[in-house]
C-alpha cells in the first residue's frame, strides 16, 4: 500500500470514492475541505491510500491548524 496526498489530479477520483462509498458523506468531499481551508485557514494534509495495484482503498481528510490536526472546525459555521 501507499499513501498519496489529495491533489488537483486525483480530486475527481477522491470525490467519486466518497460518493459511491456506503459511509461517504459530503463532509468528506474535496469541496468541503476547500471551504474549511478558505474559512479557517490551515494546511491541507488530506491523503488517500492505494493498494499496490493502484486501486483506491481509503481516504483521510485532514487539516493541520498550528500543531493540531482538525477536521475543519465547526462544520455549521456561517461563511
């Protein structure tokens, strides 16, 4: 397996994985990460996990805020 950062090149694949996974939710989509980064700042540390054959196995949306890793703060914050 290998870890790969979320990039512009794999964003569509990321969102497709979220949209088709039984436990995927819109808070996992790349657009929500972009909103959280624009609203609160931080550094996008999101990554996906691939099998050796290149198949996407999992994803992990993560935002670094200072010395902590967050999910974007309060998801109900008004923009």
